[in-house]
C-alpha cells in the first residue's frame, strides 16, 4: 500500500514515472554528492621535528658549499701569486688562465672567464694590484713551450722571430747556384718557344678544319690533312711541356744537392732549389698566359 505524501504540493511535484516505478517495486540507486569540508589551519605547526631537520640540513649544505668555495678561491689565489712571481714581465690574465685551466684555453680562453665579477678575474686583478705595490726584482725566467721556440723575455713586441734563410754563403756555391738556375731558365725559354710554335700551328690547323665543315666530297681531303697535322702539333706541345718540367726539376734538384754540399748548409741548398723552380715557372707562365683565351684551349700546369 502506497503512503500518501504529507503535503499536497509535494504530491504535484512527483512525476508519473516515479509513481509507476514504486508501483513496480523498483529500487532507486543513491547518488554520491561531494560536500566541501572546511579545514582548520590551527593544527598546522611549522615547528615539527621533520621541518626542523630539513632546515638544519639545508643550512649545513650551504655552509659546506661556502667553505668549499673559499678553499677553491684560496688555491686559485696561491696559484696566481706563484704565476705573477714567475712571469713578472709578461703576466696577463689570459696567459694565467691558460696555465691554470689548459683544457679551457686551447686557442683562446673560455669566454666565461672574461665575465666581469667572476672569481678568477677578481683574484687576478687583486693579486696583480698587490704585486705591483710590492714589486720584487726578477728572479725567474720564462720557459719556452718547445726547445725550438725563442725565449719570451728576449723577444720584443713586433719583432719577427722567423729565422731568415741564407741565399748563398760563399763564392763557390754562388757560382754553381746561379749557373744552374740560369741553365734552367734558358732551357725553359727555348722549350717554350718551340711549344708556342707548335700550339700556333695546331690552332691554325683547327681553324682550317672548321672552314672545311661540313665535310663533303671536295673538303674531306684538306680536312683530314689539317686534322692529322694539327693533332700532331698538339701532341708535340704537350710533350714539350712535360719535357720542360722534367728538365727544370732535375736541374733544381742538382742545384740543391751541389749548393748544400759546397755551402755545408741545408738552407742555402733549399733556397737555390726554390729559386731555380720559381724562375723557370715564371718563364712558362709568361709564354702560356697570352693564349689563355684561345680556342681550342692549350694544355698547361
């Protein structure tokens, strides 16, 4: 038996579907509703043992980091003082960083070392200022990087430290070197005159072949003759170029050997060798440069 509502207004709000569900003895499922629950802050206490232990750990870590930083700065200052004492005449910030941190200064120092206010720059400026106030006599000399490098204390700024090679050291090697160099020059000159004649003949034959095109019954014979002669001159021109190079290189090697023996100096022999090759190359270049825009192209090195 269905119980009547206490209020007639409530009866009007009940839908017909609900009544039918009750008549059929259906069970309606409850719906969960989230209700906000106020939380009081009075129970939160920052002075709990766990918070206190975390705060103490942070303080100890900060103190340890500060102590380590001070120890590192002290080591850097000690190294800087030693560097300034050993390199009084040529001490700079870049060279000091290069000795302190070579892994960061293969060619230039790491840009971070130039940031204003960094500990390394501050230590260097402070140590340099203290050193300049109480300068001591020079008691140490710089050490060269390699045995062949010059002493840094004896090299003035703007001075070229490259040793100048000796051209000739005596009369005998002068005569031998000049004679062989002149021989190479005259040989290259004579060969290139013949090579120029061969190339001009090849160029003329090539123009005749162009005039005979298209090849016909009456033009095939002059075309064939001009082509054979032109290719022959071209081959001779190439062979003369190789011959000139081989002869000049042989004379240059002989010049090096004789000048080195008679002058007892490798530098004298090397300079004679390079002089012979260079002058002969200029001869070849002078003979072949006027034909650089000609067609067909001329073979050259």
